[in-house]
């Protein structure tokens, strides 16, 4: 993301002066989908693409926000009843409100922002936006008294309270805590985390974007979470210590098979298996065993498609192409219902895979998928 680009738009749109510039990244996730809100493990990393905002206190009691990419301008006050209608502005409004709730004396400001993380690709552009503003408001109005864990929670609470998505903590955590060249193994219950160097010798990590974004993805996402909670409630009757699906075994799930719907059973089966897969992949990565990493990725795709049912025709097709081309690992990434597959590809297969994926996808769906090479980058920061 080019700072001069954002700065020039800020100057042009406002009073000709400059403010401070902040940035936060989107994320990839090697493995561990829909495990975060089940108290499980995830294995994400920040990317070198994200959101950047120039911000300057304006001495007024309102926020004046300009989305450079959408060429849209919104003003809003800082009280609860001032929530803007534009969905992009609700992210900024939500972050302001959540910071105020945590005792930060947020005042009015001008801001212009832009992003280079692809929208709707499952790379979490919304978390990048939330983290950028949480980090900035903490610096500008909060003497940096809010710690990084809480900044991630501010973004998550924004999704819950202002955007209608009951997401887990993975995206915001990866955006705030990202480190160049490192994946993060995160325990989503305790928020204990470890950085894993990620430089797979002889392989490339590449995203293939189906450019599909399904309507109703948020309500379908929330419904998945409800299914998991329903199963936990059933298991708790026999096992009161159980807090999340993370605490459940397949034996426990089978004990309540007759008491939960077939659909909820499948959802829980996927989550229990997926949490174990994250741990297996971490072990495999430590041994440099990329074949196992790849095999687990395919298993995740199968589970997301057949049990959790968050894949779609286009993503299943891309996964099949990867398999046919001999790609080591491939799966749908992020919440699902569209977006990208993440692929672990041997260097020598890269060109063949990308060419084949583009050709076959175009033949079937009449348009080309987009391709992004993954570079693992740094988390939230002040640029200047
Ligand atoms: C979305 C959510 F925001 C995350 O919290 C996570 O649940 C992910 O979907 C699926 O793993 O990105």
C-alpha cells in the first residue's frame, strides 16, 4: 500500500494538512477454520496487503471519513445513536464506540483510508480496517494504554455489536499480532500464541480467488456458530466441564447423537476433527513434513465442503483442479461461502497449476479466477 497515495487523497479531501498514518494487514490461515469461536486452535499469518488510513483530530465532535477506494464520504457523531448506514463506515464507528467503552477519550477526527487487500476474498479486509482504527485511536487518544489483546477484541466486538457477524478472534488477532515471515499458532481460548517461522523450502503458498461472494454469508456464518453451541449445550448435560467443542471428543459427540439434529452433528464432527488437524499441522511443520501439511489441508477442504457446508461449487472445482495437478495441499480459506482457496504448491508445479486453474475455471464459469502469491507480513503499526 502506497503511503503517498493515501496522503495525497487525505490532503485533497480535507484542509490541505497532514495527520498520522496507520496500517494493518489482512490475513491468511494455513489451517483451522471455524475453530476460533469453538475455543480451538488456528494457524494464521498476516499478509503484506491490508488497509492504510491517514487520521487527524479535527477539534469537532464528529468523525469525517473518506473511503478512497469507494469514493464515498460519511460523517458521524460519536454517540451510540449516530451509527452510520454505510457498512464500511460502521466498522469505523464500531471501533470508536468500543474504544470509548474501554475508557479511551475518542474525539472527532478526519480520515481518508484505502486498502489493497482484495475485498470478499476471505482475507479479512474488515479486520484490517478495524485493527487500523483501533491501533490509531489508541495512539491518538488513549496514550496506548489498551494492550494488543484488547485491540484485537475491539475489532471482534465491532463485528458482533455493529456489523451483525458473531465471529471469533482469529482475524483481528492475526492482523494486530502479525510478524513478517511467521505464522501464529493461537489458542483461541487462552489467547496464548507462538510464532512459527514459515519458509517452506521448495514450495509456494498461493491463493486462488473464485471471486464469488455469497449473499447471506453472515447469517449462514452465525448459523454455524449456533449449531456448535447447540451441540455443546447437549454434551454439557453429561459433561458439565465442557465449555466449547474444543473440550469435546468424538465419543462425547456420539453420546448425544440422538439428541441433536443430523446437521448439527455434522458441524460438530467437522470442528472436533479440525481442531486436531491444526495441532497435527503444527507438528508436521516443525518436522518440515509438507506432505502431511498438504494432506491435512485437503482433509479440511473435504470437511468444510461436506460436513460444515461452507464451500461452494466454484471452490470445490478449484480444489479438484489442485488435486488433479498434484498440488501438495489445497482448501477453501476463511469463513467460506466464496473467496479463495489456499494452496501449498511445489515450485516446479506452480506454473502448470496456475495455468490449468485459470483455463479450466474459465471454461466452466466463463471468467478467470484471480491469483495472489502469499507474503507473510507485519501486523498493525504506525507508519508516520
Ligand atoms: C471468518 C471469521 F471472522 C473468523 O473469526 C473465523 O471464524 C473464520 O471466518 C473461519 O475460520 O473469517
